[in-house]
C-alpha cells in the first residue's frame, strides 16, 4: 500500500484496515426458553420474536458452554397434510419459527448480535479519545470505542460428523437438514438434524443428531397411526457455521 | 502487555497479534427461491471467506453454493424428499452477506 492504515496479526491477516468495515458488537442479551423438554436440559427458543433475530447485514452468535449443544430449525408448526401419505404431529420443541434448540445445564441462552462497523450506532462519531479508521468513501471501518467481533473460523458441514479445532465459545449456525424415524406404528421417534456441540474448550463437533422428540406419523385418510420403516430425510442439505469469541 | 497493540473485544483486551476479525465485503437481497448472483469482490480461494444468509420472513433460507472461479453464488430450495411432508417453508425475502477473515 502507498498510504492508509493496515494492522495485521501474526498470520498476516488484516485486523484493522481502511478498505471494508469490520464486524462489531451491536447488541446482546439472554433468551429464555419458550418450551422445555422432553429430555432433561433440552430447551427451545423462539428467536424470531426476540431482539436476537438478525436483520440486514447482522449475524447472531450464541454462547455455548462446554458439553452443550445447539441446533437451528426454521420450522413452522403446521407440519404437512394431504396429499401426503403421512402427517407429523406433536413435536415436543419444534413449534416455533426460526427456532434454536439447546441442551444446557442452565435454561437461559446468551446471544450476541454483530453488524458491520458502519451500522453500529455512533461508530465513527467524534468521541474525544481513542482511534478511528475510515476508508476513502468516509465509511468507518474500525472504532476503538466499539467491541470488535473476534471470529475464529467458518465452514460447511454435510452429513459427515466434523470435528473443528477452535477455542471459540460461540457459534452462528444455519441448517437445512431434517429427518425423522424410523417410526413403529403408534410410537414416536426423534427428529434429527445438524447439532453443534462444544466438546471441549478447544474443540467443536457438528454432526447429524437428535434435536427433538415426539414425532409420529398419521395417515391423513383415516387418522390411524402409520409407520415409517426407515429413516427418510425430509430435507437433505448442508449446514453452515461461523465460530466467534464472546 | 509491554509493547504492541490490543483491541477491545467481548473477552476484554486482546493482543492484535492473536486476533482474527471479520470484515464486511458485500451484500445483496434475494426474493426468489432460486437464482444466481455474481460477486467479483469476494474471494474464497484461501478458505478465509464466509457467506451467511439472513431471512427476513422467518422462513427457511435457501441452500447455496459458491463458485470461486466464476464468482457466482447459486441458490435453490433444499433437496427435499418427495415422499414425506416437507416442514420447511421456503423464504422469499433474504439477504446474503459476504465476509472475509484475511
């Protein structure tokens, strides 16, 4: 560069620079579960009606303690119907939109919403102290009075269990995967999808796992219970994650 | 610290040598369940990029893939099983956001 500001870390990755705004903390809080169970420590949170719901260029990260897991399920409560062969009824947790399920030794779920620096209130405004960096368009790229979003790494996970080495303690996760069964006539079984588990202080695992319980199939023609002999997928897709420190 | 620079983060002050940050590169809105969009400003050749999708209508985001050679993002409805009820309702109001970490 012939002019301007660039500060890099030990990996020569830019930390402060005058090209693009970096991400910073916009708001944070704690969610309370809208539903509990069916297993001890399983909770559901309706993010869509909370201030944790991201909009625009925001992204939300949830803090996960070691040993706990979190899953994302953008479901509606109405689950199928004619002309489908089966209907699914009465999931224990999956009755809300933009839902995140969580297993924890505490029921509340801390969240942190980050956004680009130029969308952070008062970023780049004169404060009388500190340091600010702008690009050539006058867009604030960094402000020392704001909380910098410290990220770890992001990626895509398919159906294969994936271990991720990271000391990050928070995750943003989007998943499209869902399957149910097998279901024996009249009985219920788990709903499965991508589950992100913080396995230790230095590692995460993302794999297809149990997210919910209580699903069974019923024939829409006569209302009798039906069985699903295998474990058919509903949606078969990847998950995308981004880890961060909060 | 005896020298250098620290940044204020959620975990307090962190040495700039040990911190990774995300910077905003590009964003655009989508209203169709499938499509493509060219983003010349984004590069993921070193694995230090990220694309997120935020829905505005509380519905399921599209599945998407990035071709770093053509610089084209493609999105479509997830691969659904035609033999079982689909519990996902596809979003028609969403935003893709492109991040870089390097």
